C-alpha cells in the first residue's frame, strides 16, 4: 500500500561528499547543509567521525558540528564506526549517531577494519552509551543485497544480523544496497521479512543507483512498510570501499517521484534542484540527477 507521507534523510553532506575528488571547505559543507534544511529536509547526515587519513573529505567533523545552527525541528546525524568515533561524536553534543555493520565478513573488515563480531560488540556498547547520553542511535546494515567481494548475500543472514542489532534497541535499522544490485522484488521481500522478524523496529532504506534500479527499489521498499528513505542531493556519492559503487539515489529524482505519486515529503523540489546547480559549481562537474537536468513537472501556459 502506498504511504501518504515519508521521511527523507539527506546524506549528501556526508555519504555524498566522502567519495568526491574535490574536498569541500567547512564553509561550503555548512552551506550545503543549510540549503538542504532550507529546502525542508529535517534529518541530515552532516559528518563522519572516522580517521581523516582514510576519508579526508570528512576531516574537521567537530568544526562542522560546532557551527551548525541549533533547531528543534532538525536532526543532525554523525556517522561513527567504532567506540573512539562515538566518543568524538558525544563530545560534540550531536543528537544522533548512525553506525554501520556489514553482512559480508570481507566487506566489514575492509570498511570497518574489524570482524563482524567485534563490530557488533562495539555497536552494543555505543548504543548503550548513546542512550545514557540522551543521544539517538541507529544502525545501517551494509551489503544487505550483495557484496563486491563475496557476491550473493542470503536474506536469512540479513534477518539474523538485524535481530542481533535490534537487541540494542536502535531507533531504526537501515538496509543498504552498498553496490547498487538490488531489484524491486528483492527489496519488497527482504523488508517484508524484516517487518515480521523485528516488528517494533522502524525501518529505513539506503539505495545506490549504480545499475539504475535505485528509485524503483525505493518505491518498493516504501510499499513494503519502510518509513524513511536515504538520498543525496544531485545523486552524488557512493562507497569509497566498494569498487564501482557509484551514486546514491538523487534527492531531486526521489522527491519528484514521490510527490507526483501522491506521497508527501515536506521538501521543496525547486530548492533541491537549485542546490544541485550550486553543487555543480562547487564540485566543478555535472551531478547525476536527471531531474536536476530536466526540472520538475513542466509549467503550463
């Protein structure tokens, strides 16, 4: 059944920028975040508390967060991959952390630098610490639909890991199509299984448009009961530790599809398109979004 409204998490300022060759200044990153908020986005990934030697695009996380305007209606999210990252995040006063774990052992070791068991133990410790500090904690399960190193990922493995993650009471669990191989019926089936396995845990979906199926997957996930979708203005980004995993689904294209389909997002499409144009100037290249190029629904005479 089609939802009447859905929440969009804007991941461009973090997941979008982390793969870009050009490193944006703190000032430009703050402008990017503000433009997303001005367009109506109410949850934004703003920083990553990882070693800047590994992801230099995400350096100066503390400086970015310190300069963010405080708003009761906006939630800023920081990515943490280990307990040291959590401690850094906690010190900034950010209200929500996003964590990540891979279903694939190989991918988890390359992305997190640790085996799955160690990452799971760290997650439980971080979730407890976040709750004690009054912070929201959520988890993204990477390679849920396929792995660049191990290939096929079984739905049963995703469900089993999700149940273990849910033991720490995250505010939501997100399934990520890290390499962009998911197709709509797979999204429908897997999220349906999760709704049955962890019915009290809200679900989020993170799709990449690597093989041009991301938007169809987002609609299928929504119809399967997913309450929140990730996207990136202009469609920038991808995973730097997954070969050829280009392109988050564009916020521009997602908002156009949802709003035309009768699903309220609370987001101003024209403002998002204008932000994509701004990004093209800052990044000195075209963005992947099709709606950024074509515009919204044509005005009539």
